[in-house]
């Protein structure tokens, strides 16, 4: 796989342009543009987002992983523009570090997944225990998924898992040049 650093001219006409909330509408738009770029050897995906649904980000990322494995002669490159928060950073984590770029002044934001849920206990005690275990299982599984994403994001960088886990609960904002210095991205253009 070619990991040669790209010059700014490689980003002149991105094959896939995405902005806004990472949601089902973005996923449909992403898939449509991905299908239209099926003959391109270099596929630049430009994204600007304040975040959204992390599971949609994971679906988009899995599509990138799948297409990369299906056609190893093609190169899929991420270009973050202005803001890459939350689910956008999750999506970026699916790209190999040499294929991650940010525009000048772009900010990444890394945070823990969030959960809003009421747990109502009402009924036989064994049913109550099952409800509590189900909620705990949901939380533990979500933490595993979150940490898998963190591990993908920091692979090949100078950032440790301990640092991410320490900083993510308070929303960790990283400016583009700092992201490059930390080794989270290839370059700032």
C-alpha cells in the first residue's frame, strides 16, 4: 500500500465531501459518493462535523476498511476540515495514520461515549436484577467499543491509551498542528 505523503494538490477535488451531523442522511450521502468514486485510485474523503452518531461513524469506517481490503491498490485518505468532533474523530480512526490529514486550524475533539438512560425497577426481584445486569452489560460493551476506537486512533502515534482515558472524559480538543506533533495525523495542509 502506498503511504507516500500527499501534497496539497492531491486534495484539490475530493471524491467525497461530507459536512454536518454524522447521521443516517450523511451515511446515505457517503455511500452514494463512495459508489460514484469506484474507479478512482485515490479517494479523498473531506469531512467537517460537530459530531453525531458514533455507530454511523463506525459503519462509514467499516466501509472504508472493507473497500481498502477489497481493492488494496486504491488509497482512501481522510481530510478533516475546520472541526472534527466526536463521531468525526471516530470515523477518522478507521484510516491508517499516513492517510489522515487536517486543514490548518482544524480542531479534533475526543470524548467518551455518552449515555442517557433511566433505569426503572418494578417487579419481581429476579427481574430487577436482570434489568440492572442488562444496563451494566450495555455500559461495559459500549466502553469496549469506545476503547477499540481510541486504540485505532492512537495506533502509530505518541499518544498513550492512559492519556486518552485521562483526557477524554473532559472533552479533549486538539489543534491540527498539535495532532501532527502527536503523530495522530500525517500532515496539516
